[in-house]
């Protein structure tokens, strides 16, 4: 039987400042052995460079079958082996994992395993803390970092941080506090006006007038062009210089993303920024793989980056698209996931094997697009 190229759901792991620190690899049920499937993905050329500096948390559902030869291609400083708690009860597994830990490989126990976690040489625990926290002593025996999954809000993250967790995963970025997403009316109108100018490729002078009314956005733009990403010999001090450095097309793209970089009240990074970057870059990569024209690729990028505006602005998407001069294909994609662009956006939001086949996208192509998108999102997060 021929096993197809595996599909993986990558989920970002953040620290308490909303900065990405790792990625969890969740393989589809029909991928066969999850660890071997993950190894297939990690054989992609330069994969660890693409995902640097993030750790990769790999599933090891059957640690009894794990051999040292399986780990030889994995850099211990970048890989964490995720082992289910119920598999740690056997002394043979404890001895094997402890030996791997002594060799420098990091072990994370999924669940609460008590003394067994220590006997396995585990440093960390991964616990679904969406509803209930583990016993107080459960996190003490291992130094961490401990990962709390199922985080649906920033409030829950704060509660888990107090309990001893320092890494967090979940869909909390999609559920910002109401006051944080809404902002004041003037700011929201200015954002919509700027989006409208970008959508109709407005004159640079019009953009400059509006940007000067938004010091935070102007700051982030100048910070970006002066970052290591552009490695310029002399600093950029004005908006007109920034346009010359970036060019019109790149300026539009960066400004669309910079809308998500607006400083939150607590000063922390906005967790929506890298998510928007992933969607935009993956949409563009897949549209290119499908042979779409350059203009269609640009529309795919826009649909991806705009798909989270309702969360960012705390407004219905219908009101947002009504205020913008967007191409009809982009409007259909954003409102109903309709048309080819909408179908692609739905795939990026959550891949489906049958839908990928219908779209004519090979599974390896989808993985390459994922990898490219996460690489770009990591770079965006570090430079904005």
C-alpha cells in the first residue's frame, strides 16, 4: 500500500508576550505512524532554517517503537518529542526515553504522568487546560517550559501563567477582548480609509496624508524599512523614502500587514499579525502553484490578509467590504468563501484531503506552501 505524502496541521505556540516560540505538528489520522510522517515533512530541504528559530514539537504516539537511528537527522536543540502520558507507565519506555534525554533530546509529556515523567527524563508537560488546570504539584517536578493548550482567550492564558505554564496554544488570537478589537471610532474610520486607498492603488501622497494622522502605523512602517530585513546602508526617515525602498506593490502588502501590528493597550504583540501573514503568504503560494496570473496571486494575498479584519476591527465583514473598493472575487471569498479564491481561502483556514484533491493541489505542494508561509510569518513577526 502506498502511503500518501502526509498532511499536517501546524499550530503556533506562544509565550506570555504573544511571541511565537514553537510549532506543534499534528498529523492527520490517515498519515500512518505520526512520527514517521513528521520525519517525512522534516526531510524537506532547509526546513529547520525556514522555521528558525522556532522549536518543532513532534508527536511520538508509540515511544516503545522509537529508535535512536530515527533521531539522528533531528537537531536536539530544535526538536521536542511529544509523548502521551499513558505510554510512560512502562519501565522499558521510561528507560529508553531517559537515555534519549541524556543524549540531549528533549521530552515533553502530553498529559499528567507524575513520577513517570521524571523517570522518562521529561523536562516539560503539555496539558489541555481549556477547562481545568492540573494539580498544583503536577508542574513542579519538571523545569518546563510547560505548554497549556486549548487557550481560547487572553484571560485564560493569564490564569494558566499563574499556575506555572509559560507556553500557550489555542485560538485565543481569534477571540480578542472586546475593547481591544474595537478601538475608538476615529481610529477605526482611519483604518478603513487607509484600506480603501490601498485597495484602489491610491496615489502615494494620499497615503502619506492619512499615515501622518496615525503615528503608530507610521512608526511601524519606518521601523520595518530600517530593520535587518532590508539591510540598508543609511536609515530611512520619511514616508517617501520608504516608498522608494519598498516599491508600490510591496508597500501595499506591508501596510496591509502593519494594520495588525498596531500596538495593543498592554504593549504586547498582536497575535493576529503572524496569523494574517501565514494566510496571505500561503494563499499566494498556492495560487502560484495552481498557475494563476500575477494579478490573481495578488488578489489571493489580499484575501488572506484581509480575512481576519473582522476580528481586528471588531466589525462584521459585510460592513468592512462595503467600505472598501475590493475586487468582486475578493468580496465573494471574504463573505461566503465563494468562487475559486474563496475555496482556496477555506483550504488555508483548514485543509481537507478531499478538497485538496478537488482543487488539484498535491499534498507535498500544500506542505511547501505551508512551510513558505510560516517562514515568512516568522520573519514578519521579527521585523515589525
